[in-house]
C-alpha cells in the first residue's frame, strides 16, 4: 500500500487513476471501489449465463514462451488469438486481464451453484415421489 492508502506505486498510472503493480501502465490494477467506477450495471441471469458459456468456450493450452530457456516447465493458460470473449483480455490486446478472467469464473460458480441447487431439489422431489419398493409380509 502506498501512503495514500491506494495500491503500491509501481509502474505507470492506471485507468482507475492509481499507479499500481501489475506491469507497465498498471494494467493489473485491482481497485474495485464504487467511487472509482462509472456506468455500473449489475448482471442479470441472462448475462451470467452468457458469460458462463463464453468462459466454457475458452480453450486452455499448455505452452512455452519463445523466450523460455530449454527445460522450463510448460505454462497453462489460454491463447488470446483463440479467444472470442473480451473480458479476460487487457486493452493492449496482448496481455491477460486476470481480474476479468477471475470475474468470469465467479459468474460460472454462481451459475453452477444455482444449477446444483435446482438438481438437488429435483432429486429430493423424485425421492419423495418414488413408491416404496420393499416387500411387506
């Protein structure tokens, strides 16, 4: 934290107005307070479902960077060139917006949580409706 209470002063100024860690230009700035944002729109069910579908379409790959020395372990991630959704991609078009990517994962968790709750309710209904199959003497 810097003296102003904001993120550490590393890199250049970020879009939020803070200079923060995360590389050149502070592209990794995780400031997420309402006072730093505008045009806030909360996501509805349809939006969450769309983002969930987009996240599931991201193809994961393993790879080496061209600059990795021989013997370097493979990296795991996605290739921006193969990704259609804009949320996990920084404005520079070459680096990953980890906050956006993580937020897509939160949308997926929310959708899956609702799906699991619905399936549990369906199983409970089926169990209640199932006729008893034991022989009585």
